C-alpha cells in the first residue's frame, strides 16, 4: 500500500511504513471459534519467529503440542503493563516431525521445546538446547504420546552428562547433587565442575519426578482434571487449581460469586506464605543456620495446624473447583455458606496473630544471622537483562527489577491495594528479602480479606459453588494466576463433556534454566544456599 507523504514544516516527509509485529502476524492468521487463537501456515509461522527477534513487547507464555499441532501462547497486552495479560495463541499444523522453534528468539521457550520432543517426538529447529528434559532413556518407548510410539533404544542417543570443562578435567574435580539424597531436596541430578575453588559449570538432569500429567489430564472428567492440577506441585496446589478452574469457567461462560473469588485469593495468599516459609527454611538449612531453619519450619507447622483445624486440610489442595470453592470444614461436614465465611474470618484472625507475634521475630532472627544476611549477598546474581529476556516473575524476577504482578489486574484482588516488593540487586540475599516482604504483604491482604468475608457472612445467596454445565461442543479457556514462584498459566480445551487437553505453564522450568546459568561462579560451600534461594520445584519442571 502506498502511504502518502506528510507535510511538515513546509517540506514533504515520506511516512515510514509501520514495522510488522508478531501480534499482527498472529491475528492475520485463520480465525478459529476461539477469538484469541489463530491458525498460521508454515510461512506465517516462520515470519512470527523472525518478528519476535525485534518485538520485545509480545510476551511469551508457553508452547505445547497436542499431536497434529503445536500451539504458542503469548500475552496480547500493552507494553509496560504486563499485569494485564490477554491471551493470544498461534497454532500451526505440523507437516512432519519438525517445526520452527522459538528458543533462539525467546529463551523461555527452551524447556517447552524439550518437553515436546520427549513426549511427542517433534523436534524444534534452531533450538537453543537439544538435551532431553524428562526422557532419561528408561522408558519402553520413545515419544510416548504419539499414536504409534516406537520402541525405545537402550540409550537416549546422547551422553547423560556432556564432557567436563577442559580446566575442570585438567585441574579440578566433579561434584554431584541429587537426584536422591534422603533429604527434602527435589529429585534433580546436578553435576558441578569445580576448579580453583569455584563452580565453573553446572549440568542438570531432570525427569525423575515425571508423572505424565499432560496425558493424564486429557480425556478425563473436570473433577479428575482438577484433582490432578492440584498435584502438579505441592507448593503451588492452590494456584494451579485456581488457574485450571478459571480457565474452565472462561471456556463455559460461568460466573462465580464475589465471595468465592475472595476466598480463592485468601487461599492463594495462605499458600504463598507457606511456600515462602518452606523456601526460606531450606535456604537456612543449606547454609548451616539450623536454629533459623527450625524456627521457620515451626512457623510453617503452626500455619498448617491452623488450616487443618479450620479447613480440615493442612495443605490447601482441593479447596478450589470450577464454579467456585469446595470447603469441607469441621472434620469434613459440609456447612452452610454463611458458616464457611465465619470460619474463614476466624482463620484470618489466627493468621493475623501469627503475623503480629511470630513473624517479626523470625525476620529479626534471619537478619541477625550473618551467613543468611551478608553471606548470600552478591551470590547467584540474576541480571536485569536476563530477567527481562526470560520475562521472569515471582521473587526471582522481582529481585532483579521486574515488578510484574498479575494480581494487580485480577478481580479477586480489585478491592485490595497490592504493594508488590521489587529490588534490583538480583542476588540470593535479595530473593530471600523479597520473600519476607511478600509474606508481610500477604499477611496484610489476609487481614483485609478476613474483614471482607466477615462483612459478607450475613448476605443472602452467597453461592460459593456455582452450577457448571460441561459442553459437548469444543470450548477453549485460558487463565493466569500469580503463584508463589511466579506466573502460572492454564489453557483448557473441553469437548464431549470432558477435558480434551490441558496445557500447563509453570515458572519452575524456566527458573531451572536460570538457576543453571547463575550458579556458575559460586564457591562450592555457598552453592546449596544459593540454589535453594531459587525455590525450583522438580515436580513442576517434570510434570
């Protein structure tokens, strides 16, 4: 199209044509019944990859395969306002066992490409990392999710670990961590190349916690899929069940009540405190600060005991379901909605008491411990450039200058003023400080939510669990939740009254890659403390 020149200051200045954007390329594809998903042919898919090199405003969220197609999910938001995520998905029909990958232009796509290759046998061209993610060569078949998976060979086709660094081979030593230690560590196998007193290389093997959730959540009822969503990671069970349930609600057009929405936010903040206490306790234990670790574990036990006494569950799995919340209080007897709100308001009061007494003393104890306060300063630094390149969120991203927090755009939190803690140092000490500030903010929000629930307890028709109809035709839904470790996304496809496919994006897989990068250069005695500051969940990586 010819663009007419612009008259400026008496001179004709030609107007430059607008550069093509990734979002425009996706929207130019073939429309589907889902307004935010478009089909792209091979040339358009290639153009999309190339445009992503320069289009940093299009945020990558996930990449999945369902057999005949690969699907890439992005945020169609406004640059600089990442909290307001809007889904935009590009789907591409495969023509053979290869497709143009994204990891060369979006590093966060790498673990998704590796998972697709292991489960579906579909290889990403130009992939930045060709290592297996979950296939450790122990399966009886390869590409187990294909229609006719071929028998497995005796090896994965590549060595378990690459050859060591030349300096390590000549003058250093190899150390290992995992995969089974008998302790609370995640089942991840790390080989450390150590030379001149520092870790030069970190090579990681994952897959030991793989449970096949991608296939187990397909072709099942909503109830079963919701249960499995809560088993993705024990430290993010509420966030995953919330994201899955919200995606189902969007697919079916179900509206939940404001009271149920606020209860979901309350449960998610309780889980955030529990998870942060766990990560901080593991970090303290890894650095040898056992008294501090003991106090943190005791605080976590207090929180679990209070939840168990009120909700009948020490962990908050299976409290959220499509349509609202399902809370069985007082030993499992289902109570009326008003009694549920009263019990939750009482729970908020007990947690507020913990926040007013125990929590400040624990934080002071942490700050007074030199190995934790100053000992981790400047260690395991995640640069702002790396955090921006990978669109990191959660404590790791916020410690490196990224303040994106999807809670700020969620209706569940609309009545609350969220103060998201952000710092720029990017080191292990800052990540731990962000977790303490996160706990303090969650305690403040829990108190406010308790007051809101208490005020609603006398309202009629609270409707904590709305009726939900499962459609027979194909429906698709998307939702995102701010989990304890960062943004969690679920895309759900419903058909014939069941879950046809469920796509999961958890920050753990990307954090595992960040951990591998930033741990290089650590002194060996500092390694475990810095590693725990990332809070990587192996079960969420392996699915």
